[in-house]
C-alpha cells in the first residue's frame, strides 16, 4: 500500500514537473503537485528509520533530470534573452578585472597548477581545469553585484551558472576540437543557460532558503550540477546522482551577507558553488559515484528535516523558459537589486536636492518587505560589501553626486561625511503594496519610493519607480543600455582591435550562435 501510494505521488510529480508549458489547467496541476509532494513526504517520514531498503529517488531530483534531458527550448524570446545574458555576464567579468580583490582569486588554486588546453578565464591568460575555471568565471561575473537577478521568495543571480557552463563548455569544446569532433557552440551555451536559469528560478519562486539562514547560491550549485552533468554526457540517472550530492552538501550560511559580518565572500560564493557543481558532475559521469535517492526526504537525515524545517519544497509552475524570459538585468547601477528602483528615484531627485543638502530634514524611503529586511542598515559600513547592500548608502550617493558606480562603494567616496549625514536622516519602511506587487507573478515589480523633506516645511514629490530599466516590461529601453555596458566594459580591458571583432560577431546572432565556444572564449583572453 505504502509503495503504491509513493509511486502514485512520484508519478504525479514527474508528470507535473516536466511540463514545459502552462495551460489553463495550471492551477489544478500545481494544486495536485503540492498535494502529491506533501503525501510523498508524509509517506517517507513513516518509513522505519532502521530500514536499509533503498527508496525510489526523490521526485524533485527526478524532475530536474527529466527537464534537463528531455525539454526542448523553443522559445525564441528565451534564447534571445539568453544571448543578452551571456554578453551582460561577460561585461561584468571584464568590469571586475579592475579590482585587485577580485583578480587575486582568478588563477590556479595553488601556484603553477594550470592546465594547458583546459578552460580559459576571460580577461586573463589562465588556462585551468574546468572546476577551478568555473570558480574563477563565477567570481568574475558576480564580483560587482552587477549581473542579472531573480527575485521571489528566494532571490539570486541565475547568470552565476555561466561560471560552470562557460568553463566546462570551453574545456569540452577544446577537447572535442583536438579529437576531431564537433565542439560545443554558443547556441549550446544559450540552451543550457535557459535550463539553469529555469531550475534556479522556479525553485526560488516559492521556497525561501534565506529564511532558514541558507544562502541563495545553494540553487546555483543545484542548477549548475544538473546541466554540467548533462554537458559531460550524463543521462538521467547520473543527473539524479549528482543532484543528490548537491543537496547533501547542504548550503552556505548567509553570515557573510549581513551585518555585522558583511564581507567579500558574497562576491565569490557563487564561484564556489560553480566549482562544486563541476566536481559533482565529474564524479557522477567519470567516476560513477553512488547517488542518494532520498537526499531530500530521508527522515532525520535528509535535507528537508535537517535544513528546511521538515517541509517539502513547494512549486508555482513547471519547468519551461519562464525565468529567462522574465529575468531582471542590472544595467545602470551595480547595486543590490531590491534597491535598484530606489536608486532611479534618487537620481531623479538629484537636481532638486543637490544644492539643498544642508536643508534636508528627513528622507523617506518605502520599499518591499525583502528590501526592508536585508538592506536597511544603520551604523558604520566597514567595506564595499557592506555599502552595496545598504539602501541608505545607495540612495545617498546619487542624491549627492547624481551617479552610482562601482567606485562609489570604495573607501575614498565613503569618506565623504555628507553620505553618513544623509543616511542618518533616512527613514526606511515597508510598503505592503510594493510587497504584494513583488510577489505577483504577472507583475514581479521591485518598487521603491523616495521623498525628501526640508527644514522649511517644503518637500520634493514622492518619486515612485515600480520596476527598473532591466525589467522585462522595459526591454526595448534596456537592451541598448545593456549593449553600451557591454561595449564599455570590453573597451576598458581588451585591445581595441579585439573589441571590434567581438562587437562585429555579436551583432550577427546567427553567426554568434554557430561559433564554437572555444573560439568565442579565445576572443576574451589576454
């Protein structure tokens, strides 16, 4: 009876997870999914903890394997957006090369441990094993907090997964070329990026890892492990095994993202997840390591009981291409995304307040619940990582200077006494309407408002921005800005003749997609 019920729940989950389209029955389907998931967890919890009988694999792990292997990505919007994600991520990597705190992480794990013919690290001359290259590229992309974003019950940066995809893809492409086989192409990268975005983003919609103290890079490791295993030739069984190891790793604590411990590990944490994903994939495919079928649901020892309060995962929709189509770009400002619209509002107010800073009585900021919870900070800010996660700092700088760039988080700018003077006059509170719109799947707004009140009783207008320029609803406005970001980033680090070649290639999507990945990555080498 129990095994029959378990099989029913697993079948329900497998069927529902593998939908790549949401039709009119979506509400019923996902209601059934949640019931099936709860039923499965209840049944597993009743198992005798002494029993050594191997259960069937947890349905969420099977569903990921089914999606990665079987799903065809045929959304042109998703593929076009993935192409921009690739360029934007490489722009972030090039911009990060100006920061020694980043570049010191980019070489081999120990001096001399290079791998000629391995994977390129953009902007450098390094050729590394794919695991260490994944760490380096993931670190480059994430360093300035300027790559794409996904906001829901959990937040994160799905393009972090490109650390894994580019490193492993380049390694495989170069190996294939040496062996006379067809190499991985840029088009392959785009399809893997869509799937990695989707896995990370769909999990994030309803499952809050931050509320149990775990960092969102746990989902980077999950998504990257799945696609990396398939890139290496692994089938569904290998993906399930690799993913089970990813869950058994548990997750990094968010300690490094929050006061009083905020620090630069948050800029290489995603790289660390990318590296771990490659290791899991290599172990599953090349070494055939044993998987752990109830890594999630095992009573007492599984992820649900150990780390998630005993609750199974909940899901809003099946896997398709929704996340890539709706991903948020950071285009104008390297700032924590919950504050992006606050920065836009402050930029609008700059001309009205720049000559009246000493006359300001109070600055009122309204934000979403998540923004109020994670980036509302008082007191001294110790470093770059503290400042780019402080909404008061990110509003003060544009009010004063009419700008917010990566250099504005450095000690030189932070020493300006006017910044802390304005911070001390700020009141931050949640606006429930902003929170509702933040979670609305048809809106996914990231609203903020800023208003400046003066000592003489006058005030500016209350400037409200519902969604930033990187939002799907502002794609037409945002893509030209993204391409300028890409070009400027390249010109700041690569030879100008090379930049011209890259821009010419990227202006022709068909030619770019057909380009072997190793040739594309060679263009970014120094």
